[in-house]
């Protein structure tokens, strides 16, 4: 999007989990089109038992549908051996001469993990993730790799050719726990965190921030658009409450607590989409000026990557881009 003090400030969109089958695929293609048109650097591609299309196939569609977008592919060890992930990254580089980013995750749905036969607890999953990421990164260097770990054993495993250094992936680790921070530190990854509903709930520690956004030229118009986009839904509230019994995710529990104790400390952060199971994150709702002020303050605090849940509409993407342009002017002033 723009540079600030020598650091590239980037906006990434995401492909929503919503929609089954053909609708999910159509929404994926539309997200690619809008993201390319409105200046996004990349797209977060989620993973999970419920995702209708394999994330790596969506990544290929991103490359085919845009000359510059970089896919940020969510990778969970339960779905794919580290050699296969490394070969996917290498193949992508050879086919498209483009970098892939990896969002390293451990899964938040306990029932999905159980269905896959995975009984590891929260911290064990992060221990496994560290081993997993280390093997992926080692294989991309093209040298024979031997690892006798707790979760993986490889003996002289080699992936050829070595990936061009310019195409080496950027790693992100999602999560708010100490275990997530430890993994990010060990592999020199970017911490991807959820932005809390109250800006005063603690210092920003992640370099990449995830939240939703609805913005318009003025605040009143933004709220009209937000409420039309995310109406209240009693069934959704019930489903969200039930889902909390199926997770050990610390960030989800923090959001649930914030939703239950919602105050006016930061009224622009709207929890209803999360409360009604329509989004995985709080939404910031505001006029361009206030939104730009938020973005600028986060950038000054060290955030350089914004992974935003932007409602799938041309108007939403255009207004989000306008708010970022205004933030750039604030930072230049």
C-alpha cells in the first residue's frame, strides 16, 4: 500500500469461511478480483475441516487471477506432511515466480481435531508446529535434512531444486498464547494477533493485526452499512455460545469475555458479528477520518501488516482503500 519509515505497510484481505460448495468458490474468486483491484498485497486463505476447497488450490487461483497478490496460506500440521508443504511452496515458486506466505496454525475446533484422530493439547500442538515449520524451512534450502524429533522423523530427506532465496516464504504464527509467541520467536516469524475491542487492553505486541472493518466517509453512514451487513441473529448467538465449548483457543476466549463485558471504552469496535457467529473477529466501524487515525496509531506502534475481514462488496473494498490512503497522508504530515 505505502511505506512508513522504510517499512512496507501491507493490507491483506481474507476469504471468508461462509458459503458451501459453489458459493464458497464464487466468493473466493470475487475476493481475488476485489483484492487485486483495490491494492491489497495478498489474501489470507483459511484452512479447516469445513473449508470447501483445498487452500493450495485457492492459492493457485490467486496467482492465476492476479499479477501481484501473494497468498497467505493457513497451514495446520494435521492436514499435510511438512515435505508436501515444502514441495507446494517450491512448485508455486517454479510455476509463478511468486512468494507464498504461510500462516502457521494449530486449529481451534476440538471436534475437528478429534475427528482427525488428533488428541494433542494446546501447548503440544504448538510444540508440533515448531518442529513442523523447522522441517519445512530446512527442506526449502535444498540440502539433505535429518530430524529425529518428538513428532516427525526424516532421514536424509531432500527437496530439489532449492527454492530461490527471493521466493522464500514469510512465516506468520497466529495466536495470543505464550506458546504461540515462543514458536514465532524460534522461527523468526511474524506474530499475527487479533486486535482487541478495547484499544487500552494492553500494548500491541504483534506486527500483524487481524480485525474486520466497515468504513464510510462519515461515521453515521458506516454504522448504517455495518448494521445492514450484520443483522442481529438469535440462532447465531446460540451457535457462537455452543462453539465456545469446542475450543481451547485463548484468543477466542478473550473475545468471548470481551463480548460479554462489552463497554463503551472503544465504541467503534463492534462485537455483534462475532457474537452472532458471522465473523471470527471484532469489526471496527467508523468514518474515514477516525479509521485512518486508528490505522496510523497502529502503524506507529509497529504494526506493518493488516489482515482485514472486508465484507465482500466493491463499495467496502473501495472505502477501506480510501481509509488507508488517508492514513498514509496522516503519517506523512
